[in-house]
C-alpha cells in the first residue's frame, strides 16, 4: 500500500468514525456505498495494470517470434552458402528465442488467468454494489419516512423539542396575559375607589368627609330656598283670585242700589 493509499485509508477511517458518532444511518449507508465504489475502482485499476503488463509480454513474444523466423532464414542462407558454422549459430539463437517465447507464453497464460479471475470478481463486486445501492436507497427511504412520521407524531402529541418550546411559549404568554388582565382590573377598581386621587391629594379621609358634608348641606339649603320661592309664588296667585271676586261683588251691589 502506497503512502497516498495509506493516507486515504486513514482519512476514510476517521470520517467513518465521525459518521458512526453522528448516528445518521443514511450518511453511514452512503459512506459504505462510496467505499464499495472505491474498492471497485481499485479492482478496475488493478485489471488495467495487469492487462498492460500482459500486453507488454505479448509484444515481447511477437518480437521473439520475428527473431525466430529471422534465424530460420539465416540458417537456410548459411546452408545455401555451405556455411554450416553460421547455420549452427543461427539455429542456436533460434533455440534460445523459442525457449524465451515458451517462458513468455507461460507468464502470459498466468496473467490471463489472473485477469479472468479479477474480471469475474469485479463483475461480482459490481453486482453486489448494485444490490447494495438498491437496498441502501430503500433503507434510506424507510428511515426518512419513519423520521418524518416520528416528527409528525411528536408534533401532534407535543413531545417534540420544538413543540415543547411552543407549548412553554404559549403558557408564558397566557400567564402574562392573565397578569395584565388582572392588573388592568385592579387599576380600574383603584380608579373607581379614588385611590389614585388619594395619592395625588394632601387631604385625608376626614377632610374628604367634611367636604362632602358641607356640599350636602349647601345642596339642602339651596333646595329649601327653591321650595320657598315656589311656595310664595303660589300664595300670591291665590290672593289675586280673592281680590277679583270681591271686586265683582262690589259691582253687583252698586248696580242693585242704583236700580
């Protein structure tokens, strides 16, 4: 494992620990899914590297095969020229190249087998990742639905934190409203009783009662005067009526005497 790979692993481990402490299963599922995708990517990269290595061996094998053909031509030409020594050397080189080709073929076959095995594992891992993704999305949907249902139930029952705060706010508002209403009623009662005037006046209770008595006496006196005036007016009217009747009697007597 390289330095960068180890650093990446440490970072992922720390992130994983943080996610575990967060207690959010949806984030944990997403993180697990991303880790599986990272592993799949590493497998693909491994297959690509292996394929590259196999291709290099195949290229080397083709070059050796070309050399084998070249040595064959050299041997034929040496025989035609009656140069057995050169023909022997060409055939020896041909033999060496063929041994190298055989060795390369074994290596290529091993790499091909490993590649086939990795491709099979990669396909299996990819299939599992797809299954996990489907289960992950289903689980996330169930969790979110359950979470939403829980929140609604808490809101309806008032046991949630937010609803508890709202309930406490309503209780405080109701208490303050009751206090203000009671205070307003008390102020009205004090106003009617004259308590506010008491606090603004230098008069005590005795002064107020004496003042009230003087006021009542003055009212009674004024009432008596009014009655007296109205009674005198009535008596004068009666005297005028009597005087009129006497005048009429006098006139009647004078007329009789004249006759």
